[in-house]
C-alpha cells in the first residue's frame, strides 16, 4: 500500500513526540508500505512566527509572511527525516517546492493548482520514506506560498490524491469522529466509518477534527481519509464514499452549535422582493445566514426569522435595520442549534418525528426547524442545548451500552 500520513502540531509538539512519530512511521514502513509523511509545524510555532512579524509591522507583506511561516513545517520535516535516518531508515525531507506543489499566488491563503509528482515518485520508488513540509507550495513565479491556517491537512490530501495513495491518515490528539461531543455525553461512541457529506456537516458545525476544505478535497479526489490519534493505537474513523459504508445507521451523530443568534422581523410587507432584499443585502455583507423561516402572511404583513453566527449578530442588526425601517426587529442570542446527521435519513421516513417526540417528552420547545437530505436541525433555548443532545443521542440508539 501507499500511505500518506499527516502529523499535526501537537503530534510533533516537542522532540520526544517527533521521536514517537518517527517510531510510528518506521513501524508502518516495516509493515511493508510505501510512505509519504506530511508534517505540521510544532504546536505554537506558526503563532510565534506571526508574533515575530507583528513586532515589526501591523501589516507585514503577505509574500514575506509566507516565507516566514513556511519555516515551521520545514523544521519539523527535517527533524523527522534526521530522526528516521538515525534509526536506520532511508528518509528524505522535502519542502513544498521540492515536493512539486504548485499553487496560485494568493499569499497566505493559496490554492494548490498542481502537483508535479516525479520527485516524490522517484524517492518512493527507491524505497525511501518521503517527509514533506506541509502547508506550503510554490507559485509559478517561484515564490513560497502557504495554504491558510491548518493547511497541512490540505497538503496531505492533495498529495494522496495526486499520488493515488490507498489511504491518507490524519494524526491528531483525538481518536476520531464521535457520535457527539464526549464532553456533553460521555456515552458517545467513536464512529468507525462516515461519509464525506456527513463529515462536512459535522465539520461545518464545529467538530474540529478535520478542516472542511480538506474533507471537500478528499471527496473531490476520492481519497480515503482516516482521522486517528498519534498517542495510541486505536483505529480511528474512516471518511469515505457512501457506497463504502455497509451498515448505514439512520443517524450517525448529533451536533450542537451554541454560537447561533436569531433575528426576527415582524410586520414586514408581505409582497414579492422583500426576502430578496434582506438576504441579498446580508449576503453582500458576507453574513452567513443559516436557518430561515417565514410564516404564512396575514393582513398584508409577515414575519421572517433567521439565524446568523453569534459574532455576526451586531453586523447583521445594522444591515437589517437599514433595509426595512418599518419592521419590528427582535434579537435572541440565547439559542442553540441541535442537528442530527445521517445519510441513512435519505431512505427512512419518520426520523424527524422521533426527534420531535423525544424533545416534547422532556418539555423542550423547538423554536425553528430545517431539514436537508442528510440533516435535521432544530433551534432550542440555549440552556437546553446539551440536554437536547443527550436526549436525541439516546433516542437514536447512539449511546455506548458496553
Ligand atoms: N502550521 C500551520 C498552522 O498552524 C499549518 C498546520 O498546522 O496545518 O496553521
Ligand atoms: Mg493543524
């Protein structure tokens, strides 16, 4: 097998941990695999470099920032290769440029455009362990570029896609993706397999195991992604095509997002173009509107409610007040969004009913509802958010009973 392994900042956080990673890499090699290892900077390094730059300038030039920031990953890649060689393994460290990673020239948030795989291919072919500095590439002008914060996941997925690897393992300090946040429900279980689309829903709701962009890229390039811990030998979670998941549970997990706020507009004119006006203005201002409900109009007026991220509430307020000065506008930030995610919902009816009954039984009021093919989201009062998660987690049989 050709495996791409990516080790995040905490996994390479100090010299001892780099040594530990070297042992893990060596073991994978001993098992007969070809191996490309992508590394992050040691945890805290990138922030430190940013601080250094800010010592001299509030607005450091993006080109120079990229040269600076790419250094963190170079350090780790070189150290890991040195450690592996010392253990008797043939390893070689490559910068993004040396690995053939070409990006556009949007400094500090560049996109990978192309990967010239010859160099990596030659080294892998010669039996060498290739260690690549993540998070970076080179523009066609020859300038160093970086991919945006957390970007070494992207490097790993893109390399796995370009090299047609069998597996891309992303190592962090958590065991994988859970049916819900174990801090909210300790009976949460680790999920063995999950589809790209489900993972995207989890990630966009704040499950921080994987960056959304890398899941999207994995889906596009059809890369089998595993997220697992570098601190133990637990299996992790495989993120893959829906077809590869044999037993699809109806609901794979329950997510909670407390950082939502609601804006309600009462008494707005019930006529064509009003929603267009409000929501295009919000979109122009880059405000992320999530759920929207409008009631059936009465007496020529209607009410519209929608949610935005809590930290965009003030901005959204200003925008809305400008658009319609006759409407009565209410704000509420003590709300939480609870979502059920599962591809199994596509082929099952009655999923929503079960959720609504379970919450009703505990007297939790559902204030807004939205559904998609693989997700049902409900807004409840913030103080009931965690309770709602536990109730739904149990209602769908997700609790770990062992
Ligand atoms: N070191 C970079 C960052 O902290 C990239 C990464 O770790 O993925 O954002
Ligand atoms: Mg990271």
